[in-house]
C-alpha cells in the first residue's frame, strides 16, 4: 500500500515499526504497545505493594455469580448450601440478588 492511497491529502510516513502513520495521529501500533507496557508495569507495582487489582476482583465475582447460577440447575442442594453461606457473608444481599437475576436471565433464554 502506497502512502498516496490513504486519502484526505494527508502525507503518511513510515514508522520505526515499519507501518505507515499519519503525522497528526501518530502510529497507533506503537502507542498501543507503549500503553500495554505501562499498564503491565503498574499492575506489577500494585501486586508488589499488595494492592488488589479491581478488574481481577470484578471478574472473579462475575465468575462466581455465573457458577452459582448454573449450579441452581445442576446441583440444587449444593446451590442452596452455597447461597446460605453467601447470605451469611454478604450483609446487604447484593450478590444473592445478582445470582437470582442471573438465574432468571438463564431461565428466559431456555
């Protein structure tokens, strides 16, 4: 692909990574690589300090809710015990209600 094929009359340059880029926007490939390195460094610093990563916690909670919702259909007795333990841990029943909403959603899709 030639630099003249990009349209807008904008002049394109070749980046050090070998891709073409617009002088206004810069090379998106190199930008995303820099951001990926920065994010990995921040996560490593947080883990070293013992700070929990929120996105990992959220992902784990969503997986637990999905697992309980599926357990409702497969192992009912096990589900009831797990819900009781969850109610004891959770004061405002937020997660229990999330599990029940997920069960309703699965039931409607069947």
